[in-house]
């Protein structure tokens, strides 16, 4: 069994705003990491809805995901399948003691990739998780910064 991978960020916006920013899939595109992030079944961000991510970096693959639970604005859980591995992904949103919102993602991996070594797979998943939250944090930062005027 592969280990748990965890990553968190603190963003300068409310819990509601961070939760909304995470759901904005467009943030993942046009940066050379994904060439698709789209809903393929069900209403977006509802339990049972399905997503497809086509990843081009760090490895070219397709990830299929299903939303298993959603508790706005505090938590989203998904099950992801890709490269022969199943990943349980949990994202939580809560107030940070220093202000803003703390967003934490954990991913528990089960299975063995037929295409990558365990360490290369771990590195690829860690990269994708970090990018998912860093892109959300950048979106929150842009929304929190007043336009010059």
C-alpha cells in the first residue's frame, strides 16, 4: 500500500471563498499540466458526479474521479482512478488562526502503478496535489488583491 500524501495552504480569503475557488476547475488549465478538467456525468460538485482530468505533466495520463461527498463550505471527498491506482482524496477548509483559510488535502493511495515505480508515482501524485492547491491559492490571492485604481 502506498502512503498518504498531505499538503496544505493558507489563503487570504474566507472559507466560503476558498471553497468556491477550489471548485473552479478552469484554474487547472492553460499552464501545461492539464489539457482537460471536465464534468462527464451528473451536476458539478454533487455526490456521485464524475470528472475527467487529462494530465500532461508530470506524466501523460487520464484520471477519472467521482465526488463521494461534499459538505459546503467545509469538505469535499473524491475517489480518483489513474495509472492502476485508486486514491481517496479529502479536502478540508477551515479558518486559520492567523487569518484567512487553511485548506488541507490528504490522498490515500491503494494499488500499484504498472507504468511508474512506487517512488516516481508518489512524486507525480505529490506534484499534482501541490499544483491543485497552489493554483487554488493563486486564484484566491488574485481575488483578494484589490485592482489598482
